C-alpha cells in the first residue's frame, strides 16, 4: 500500500519542518533554540499491574447446558524512562481458569455450552519502542494496544480477559496547527482467543488514517480512512471512509447537551469474496446534570441488498449493540439499533454513611434491533452495569444482559461479576 505510506511520509516531513521552524527562534530570549528530545534516564521507569477475577454465567436458548466460567487475569508491565528521546515498554498477560470449566472457550471442544471467549494463556501483550526525536511527531513500533475514538472500529476488547493487540507501527503528529493526525499500520492482529487458538492471530495489511481537530465552538471534527485487509479472514476485509462531529454545549440550569453525528461509507477491500458497499450512521444525543446522563442513540450498520453488511472486525464490539454480544458480527441484512441509556455516577467525595459508594457508576440500556433491509424484527435487549471503586486500587463490577429474540438468534441471558485490583 504505497499510497498511505507516501502520504504519511509527506505529512511527517512537512509537520516536522514546520514545527522545527517554529522552534528555531524564541522571541523572549531573542536567540535561536533547538528542539531537545526528552531525557530523564532509562531507569526512571513506570510499573503497573492489573489483576481481575471474573465469574460469567450464560443461558443461551440453543445450548443444552448453561455456561459457568471462573477465570482470573493478570497484566503486568513496565515502561522505561526517556533516554535521548526513546523509551521502551513491555507487558505480559496471564489468564487462568479457576474451578470447573463448564463453558466453551472456543478451543476446548465443549460445544454443549455457550461461548465464553476467555482462554488460559500466557502471552506478551505489548512490547514496543517509542521515539520523540522528531519535533511534533511520536513514532512507535512493535506490539501495541490501540483504542481509537469510541472503539467502534479499533479497540483492545478490554472487557474480555485476553486483550486484542496489534503488531505494527504508528505515528502521532501534532506539529500541524489545529489538528492531530494518526497513521497506524497493522501487520498482525493478536485476537482475544490467544495464541493457542487457530483464530488467535490474523495476518493483515491494515492502514489507519485519522485526523482530529482541536476543540471548536461546535465540538471536535474527525475524519478517517481505515483500510482493513485481513488475509486470514477475507470476508471481513473492507475499506471505510467517514467522519463525525462530537461535542457538548451548556444549557440553562446546569444542564449539558452532548451529541455525536457520524457517517461512513464502506466498500469491499483486499481479497473480500463479495463486492459490496454499505453505509454507517450514528446519531447520539443526550442531556446530563449533576452526575445523571440520559442518551438516545440510533445506529445503522447498513446492508447491500442483504448480500453483505457494514462490518468492524477490529472493534471492541462488546460496548456496542448490547452486552449479550449477539451482534459482534453484523448479519448480511444489516442492523438498526434504537436504544436509550441512563447513567448515574455518585460523587467521589460523598460523605456520611454513603461514603463507601463514592464513585459508584450505574448504567442501564434498552435496545430495539431491526434489520437494515427486508424489515426483520431481530429482537430486544435490556442491559445493566455497575462499577464500584473500592479502597487502595480495588474495584468490583457487575453486568447483566437479557436478549429476547424474535427474527434473529435465540434468547440469551448473561450474569457477570468481577473483582479486581489496579496499580
């Protein structure tokens, strides 16, 4: 893909030159200055660890047995300090099953149970080298984690025990006034199924081009081009071109109005076996006040006459279209999701007998799902989520999903409880 690479090289060269020219003269000192890459000492490192226990119960109408998955995950990493503008990081990830494994983890052959895609594994989650040596440009190469925008196209799937990460490189460019540019290349996708699974890695040729404006009076404007060629998953290869406006405006009485208006067009790409084109639309509007937020959302993942639908195979799909994960892959007839969400976060500084609930997050959603073509009523879903930060880095979370099928899939219920620690 010479085109995106040439574009990146041109932008980096132009941005670096512009930034360097601005940095060669300091009007207060009246003398030329030079950009100095950060240097604080290689051993001035940052360390982190994240441990999470999870119990997940799944009742799925077309399976004779219910799934009960009890797993624990630890991620531990370290990132060096800067050494003449360079720094390096590495993170390991470990997943273990605790107790009976009454679930289908996708490779254990227990197909009488619903899928809970948490596989025992020990992997290098991230390993990268980062450079700040070009003014206004940050370069990174290796294995890295990427959560882009609202995760609709690219995400780490952090809800599952095994992260999705990428092998490749990226450049973040802030040298141009009023805009931040990102170019990322992905040559391999390390999926949530782990290296133990034949589906755990996807050889790929992915180019992500993303431009975001500074905050404007109407919000932030973003434009993107995502070229996704998945050699081992050809039916999901595609090219998407789009953009969105996202912002928040203050109203009277301490009420904020927040919004997101997005449109994209997708076509088949690479070795996709079917030629198609489809549209994506997201209209999101809500009001918030004093910790309460209510949001109405319409999301369309269009279809080309029922032949193929708009797909986002590298997304964190769990946060879209219901927690039951029925629509991780969009049906050929497409998807319309009409949903309402209510969210409340307790103030962290609440006192008195309720102080232990400071920071508690409560969220509820109701979805109505329909096809984009052929007028199918897929079903509906109610979701609930809560997150409670405890003391000294501990937290608890719970999630419930209830999908009621009509013209698509089967009734599905999920109950999930987690307890974790982050440092």
